[in-house]
């Protein structure tokens, strides 16, 4: 059993509380080292479903989003710092959670891959990916909440992660996940799903995947979309997302802008102020409460 395994009532969970403490401790270290304020979070997105059973699964991908409060840093400096922090965080994890860290085979810095095994390595079920993205922000959790909410626009306009959903399997997975998340976030404000549509949502869930090989070997991510998935997107997801967007639209042109976390796109969403505030609080509360 590794250091981040937590046994509770006979069940083994990923110790998300300890993992977040590890991120916070690392942020304190690099804040002192670089003389800037850093914050970090590691969301999976599905915290909004409030299902703690997720932490019993074999979690393989760890996307850590860090923020720095130096707004004068340019893109080149941010990318360089992101890569540096990725390796420093990896070394820190090896010193604090040695057994758990043994299974990290791939680092991702602002979408750039760093392999810890040979080029032709085939990722195993126990292997993990550690990703670090650095952004300029006063509050990384608030920036993340805004990005997740505005991801509705990503799907509705086929930009951001959704732009290459047909060609790229990784971005296709992300698009499925983002749809499921925004469906949950705006559930209280949108028309109820029919029984048939609920079944289509369950179908969408089956197309999400926990694999890391497509990140390790980029060529493996270039899988053209299957015909059944085209139908799912065009006949259900895109139409449903438009319904959601229309249902939450403001009456006074309240437009929210957010940077996409995995592409260079800027996302804009016309959303009612009260609905937006509700959604931000929901993302924050469910993230902060997602521990055993």
C-alpha cells in the first residue's frame, strides 16, 4: 500500500486530503524560493457530482493547476517556470510519497510531454501522469471555476478542447467530460432531460477514458472519431448544450470571459449573473469538500 492510500470502513480511497496538503506545502516552498505567491489545485472536474466513490478508483491522471501572482511575467517566462515547477514538484513528491511516485511515467508541462521511460514504453494500468499548468492569477480556484463554467461556450462554439474532438482522442475525452460537468452545474436552470436523453448521457460516460498512453505517445491520440460518436455529438450533445446556453443567457448582456486551461483560446459566455454566482460557488464548494 502506498503513502496516499487511505483505508476507511474497509474501503481503500485515494487520500485527497493528504494530496492537497502536499500541493500546498510545495507551493509554500516555491513561494519562498522564487519570491512570488504560488497556489495549486488538482481537480478532476467530477467533484461537482459529489460522489466520493471516485476516490476508490484507479486514478491515473493528475492535472495540477498552479497560479503565480506576478502579472508581469510573459508567456515565455510562464512556460519556462511551468516546466521548472513540474520537475521540482515531481522531485518533491518522490521525497514525500516515494512508493506512490514510482508509478509516475510521464510529466506534462503546459501540454508539453516529458517521458520518464523509453520512447516505446507501453503504459501499464498502475502508471500515472503528473501534469502541471502554470497561470497568472490571484486565485487559481476562482480561475478554474470560471474556466469550467465557460467551457459550455467551448462545446457550443466548437473551440478550445472541443475544436479537435473529431481528430484527437484526448480532446474528445475532455469534451465528453466537460459536457457532463456543465450538465450537472446548470441542472437547476435547464429543462429536465427525458428518459431517453438520460440514457444518452450514460452512453457519453462510457466514452470517457482513464488511459495515459495517448499522452505518452502523442500519435496514439490521433484516432478519428467513430460514427456512433459523431451521432452522439451532433444529434444530442451539441443540441443539448445549445439548450443549456439559451436557458442561462442573461437579459442584460452579462458576458464572462475565461482562458481555456488546455488551449490558448479565450472562452466567452453570456450568462445570468445570479446563475453565474451560483455556479462558481458550486464548483468551489464541491472541490473544497471532495475529501474522505
